[in-house]
C-alpha cells in the first residue's frame, strides 16, 4: 500500500506538468493499440 501511495503522489506531481501528461497520453494510446492488435 505504501508503494501505491508513493506512486499516486508521484503521479500527482507529474500531472502538474503538461509535457508529462502528453507523454502519459501517448503511452496510453500506444498501449491501447497493442491491445487492439491482440
């Protein structure tokens, strides 16, 4: 649980940055494309 909390806090701090969010969105899109191919 402590790891999840730490990750959540890290994600929150990352969400302050638009550039990081763009990278995150790109990663999600890539992941969705991989899932679609299966």
